[in-house]
C-alpha cells in the first residue's frame, strides 16, 4: 500500500478517465454520483467512496450527484436520508442542486420495462422465490428455463400492468429479463427486474406496489442523470455484464461505464451497515454516533475533522484488490491535522493532591502559558498557580525504578509553565495505605521562562492544575471497539460480537482541568498535554460543564511504520 506522505497513491480510475478525456469518449465530460441506500448511517468506507466520487469530479472539472438508491421501501427511512446529507456536507462536499432519488425515476423505469417487454426482452414469471432459486442452477450447473419464459408479449404486458395495478399478492409474480439461463454468470440467468411489495415508500407513499431491483434501477438512473463513470465497489464486478445489458436493451446512447474498486476495510472494526445496526439495536454502543463507531457521525463526535478523514482517504489510494487498512493510519491522520491546530492545555485525569509547603497561603500567580510551542499564532492564556495543586496519580511513585523521571520522594520535577518542585513527604491513608497527598517545596528561582529555570537540569516535566481553580469534568477514554484485528473473521466459529472490547470506553468522572477549559465550547478540540487529543463532546458537553472525549492518545504507531518504510525506501 502506498501511504507515505510524499508519494501519490495510485488511482487506476483516474487513469481510465484520463484515457476517456483523451479519446473524447464522453465529449470531455466527467460526471459521477455517490449512490447510498438510505438504510443506515454512513461509515468511513462510504467516506472513501464520497471522496473518490466528489474528488474525481472536482479534479477533472466535472460534476458529482448525490443520489439516494431508494428502491427497497422495507428497509429505508428518512432519518437515514437526513443523516447522509449531513455527513456528506460535513465531509466538505457539495452536490449543489443535484440531489436525486432513484424513486424520482419510477415512472421512467416503468416505461423502460414495458419497452423491454414489447421488445421480447422481459417476461412475467409466476414461479415463487424458492422455485426461481431452484431453477437458477449453480456455478457448476446451468439453470432451467422458466415455464413462463415464452409467454406472448401481449400477455406479459397485460400481466405486468396488472402487477402494477395491485391485482396480485406480494411475491406471486415478478418481471424478469430474458437473457440466458445457461450463462456462466448467475446474474445473467434471467434476473428479476421488478417484484411486488406492498410497502409504503418514504417518498412515493402507496403509489407503487411494484419496485425495481437495484441491478435494473441503478444503470438506468445513471443513464437518466447523464453519469459518465459509475464508480462502485468490487462486489458489483460480476454484475457489470447485467449493468451493460440493461443499458443496451434500453437503447441508451453513450452508456455510462461501471468501474469497480476495492472497498475499504479497517482493522479492529466492522464496516457493514447490517453489523453496525446490530451493535446499535442490541445496545453494545450508545447509538449510530457513538464515538467508537466507524460511522461518519461517530467519528465526528469522537473528534475527527473532515480534513483528517479526507487526508486518510487520499493516502489509502484506490486499488482493484481488497485489503485491510491499519486503523493506526487513520489515527495518524488526525494527529497530524491537530498537531499545530490544537491548543495544548493541562488536564489531570486521575488527580493526586500536592501541597507546596513553602508557597504562601492565599497567594495566586497568573502564569503565562503559550498554547502551542510549535504554533505561536495560537497565542497564550494565564494559568493560576497556588499552594494546593493536583498532579497525575501515576506521575508519582514512592519506589521508582531506574529512569523514572517523574516525581518520587527526594526527586525534582518541572511543573509545566511553572516552577521546579521537590517532594519531601508522602501522606497515606492510614487504613488503605494509599498515597493521598504529597508535600513538596518549590524553588522560587525557577519560574518557567527565566534563565535560571532553563539552566537547571531536570528530566521530567509534569502537567498539573491548581486545586482552587480547576474545573471538574468527565473524560471518556476510548479504545478500539474490538479486541481482534479482524472481528469479521469467523474461523473460530464465534460471532463478531464475541470480540467486542469490554474496555473500549473508560469514563473518568472526577477529572480536573485547567480553568480555561471550564467554558470549552462543545466541539472544540485540544491537546491535553501528555494524554492525547480531546474534543468537548458535541452532545453531552454543556457550557460550563464540559465532557471530553479522547480522540487519540499521543503515541503514534503509524508514524513509526511510515518512518521505517521511508528509511527502507532510501536504503
Ligand atoms: P454496507 O455493505 O456497509 O451495508 P453498502 O454498499 O450496502 O454498504 P450503500 O449505501 O449501497 O452501502 O453504498 C453507497 C456507496 O458506498 C456504494 O457505491 C458503495 O459501493 C460504497 N461503499 C460502501 N461501503 C464501502 C467501503 N467499505 N469502501 C468503499 N466504498 C464503500
Ligand atoms: Mg448496498
């Protein structure tokens, strides 16, 4: 996989388009579409398709439509339509006035179907679903022709019209293409074009009781919209002959070309809407936008930016062979995006009290603290320092191993933006033996930024908050939703849910954050020094009572892989 920053990932689809532009196949036009079925929320795999379709159109000065593939009324819902629109827009793409629904074309699709019947290319079949399956044959055996295959045109037309008029019960008849029951491609063995379903459609209501199949509706919808390149995922490769057959049989001029690419899979997660829906409906997550979900709405709530997701989609490239991308690469992209953008602030997640014995009672110093040493443009804020502070519980060890550069009895550490302190007494809970407080002294000569402070050699720098000024908040630490790299792999016989990570969410409810964070606007992002990148949860955060989600910890495993790769490339 080409994923390093300095190389452009290959995109064979762009090669095809450039070839078409050269030969003038579509008169220089590039028109793509993103065609979601509104039966669930979009996920990061869809983001790849969105970036590819909208991005390709933009690259060649073309257009990209948003089209809802709403041909299956039993599974679809307006809730999904709205969320999909929101997600595409949030990712930074715009369909202008080109928002379409396959259901807008139901009348046209119906007329095409009558034409196919008149041309002897479609027939009404009375076999039931099980019989149709039986007659279809297998990969090794040819199918059998339906006894209804040679119905006269007039009878077919009459029956099809009566199917539409609601004269027959659901499932009793279908309209089928008359292609070839002996075709080695099962999709070409007289596929069903229309079925009877009495279900209200979220847009057309009860107007229809017959609905077109995807394989019939999709190519024609593409043709109606003037699509040139119909980009879809690999599982449709075997359907391409049918895509082409439908367009030819309906006498579409200069038909669109279907091009398949490999779908995105990510480690430690599942990507199918069916499985994601199951996680939601069975309460394994709090909803489609749970920050652990690979949905766009989940990633948004987790704190991902559209820039990071688009960057990720660029880096993974577009290939013809299925593969799985390391989730560490996605995490790397958000770190890169936030590194310079995010203010770096102090939050103590598991607080341990520190009293500075030689600091005057009641005194408060407002210390200057720049927000991001690598990006001075972010400015600075004041951080209050006082006698009673909190540090991170695991930044102290009574019996430290060698090379523990944090606080321990007798050792010195630097407090970020403040002073050097030294611990001289440890206070424990008499009953439990737990450390409850540290007594320290500070060196007034070592205020951060002064030459004396810089001259002193101290290995560790800790983050901290002032006890009287800190704001209490809840922090949610997220980890991968699954423990197994590929939860879909069922070789052990286990269902994917058997691999759910029980520690994918850790809620810490008594965290203390620096006062500047008390008013953190929902949706604002930070680096908590030494902890990672966080966002004030857009849903549960209230002004004055922030709840923070950890987007990612700081440790970047992907950067290491990338570096090793670059060095190997140089060698
Ligand atoms: P799922 O299999 O997750 O239920 P789907 O393919 O049924 O998804 P659609 O709403 O039909 O979902 O997909 C809309 C578009 O997004 C299609 O063109 C589809 O090929 C593409 N797409 C879906 N999943 C992925 C993925 N993992 N990687 C890339 N593109 C995808
Ligand atoms: Mg689909």
